[in-house]
């Protein structure tokens, strides 16, 4: 229906493939969340139930990125116009990539610019805290060297990972059968407390980490969701300390000083 409203159906046929949208960092707010004289869905709605990939994240205008905060939280986006208010679905998996600083060589003293590490703090400050708080997994990836390209393939290939993910999704489908919830990413409130019930060791670790890391209520909830998913991938019925510890390791790192 979103594709139909946007006029992107090819020959009137409905696609069976989940959407993947990768807008350029020059995209306007209307292009990303929707708008126009006759309100049309933006990229976040065109990616509904698929992936929205934002490359070079800090290069987007800050106001444009902050406009994603409400859709990421609620799974919908409302475009307000003088003659109408239109609500589009926007339940997406957001994947973003960025360099640590503008020169991209923060970790290499031989290549880093003269302003390091201050340049990294300035560059990363272009992203607001509330937006980063809505990103569940923060993963730092080192640059790939020529020597890395000749290494043997990993022990677990993509097919094996896909099978584990499919099994975890099947567990979640069974867990939330008969409700409007489909995955751990959508569970909230009392339903989350039941689904992600922690053992005593996990509860103590999360309480200590919440105080030490100054987790917001949103961050606390997201750690629980991630821990529940990690437990599902491991085939564990209950969320334990090891799952909470891994989920906490993915939270946002402190800013560079």
C-alpha cells in the first residue's frame, strides 16, 4: 500500500521482497520522513518492514536525522498539513555507518589529522544523544587491511548465521502468537517484563550497569530487548547474566574527550 501511494509499483505488481532504502546524505526532511504539497511517504516509510540504510550518518543534516526519532520509537510517521494529517507506517530496521572523524583515520597516528582527537568529538557531536539512544547496537569496525583479504573464510558462514536468525525468529513468532507483537524489537511494558524475565545474576548486573552507565528508561528497555534476542539466538529459554553483559557491550560508548 505504501508503494502504491508513492507510485512505485512496477506494472501494478506487488513485490515479495522486503524493501532496502539507502538515501543520499543530502536528502531533505520531506524526502526522509515524508511531505510535499500532496503528502507522500518518505524513505522511512518506503523501507517499512525492511532496512533503512544511512551511510555517512553525520553528513546528514541534524534536523533531518532528529526527524527520525519519533518514527523509530513508534513505528509510524505523521505528516501534518493544513488540509490533512496523514500517518504512514515506518517500522524499519535502521542501519547506519559513519567514520569516527572527518578524516577517517582517528585510530592511526600516522594518518590522523592534526586536530585528533578533538576532530572526532566535533564530528560525532553532530548526532544528538536522543537519536543515538534509539540505536540498539553500536559496533566499532577496524579498517580492513590488504593482509585481511587473504585470511581464510570465517568458521561460521552467512548461511549458518541465517539459519540461527530464522530459528530465533520462529521462537519469537511462537512467543507472541495471538498478539499484535511480532518480534522482540516491538515488545514493551509488562509483556517485555514477562518475555525477558532475568535470572538474579542478570538482574543485579543490569541494575548496576543502569546506574554506572546512566541508562535512560528507553536505554534500559532496549538492553532488555537485545538481551532477549541474544538469548533466543543462543537457544536459551531464560535471559541470563551472560546475555545481559553482551547486550550492555553494544550500548553507546562515551564520547571522545
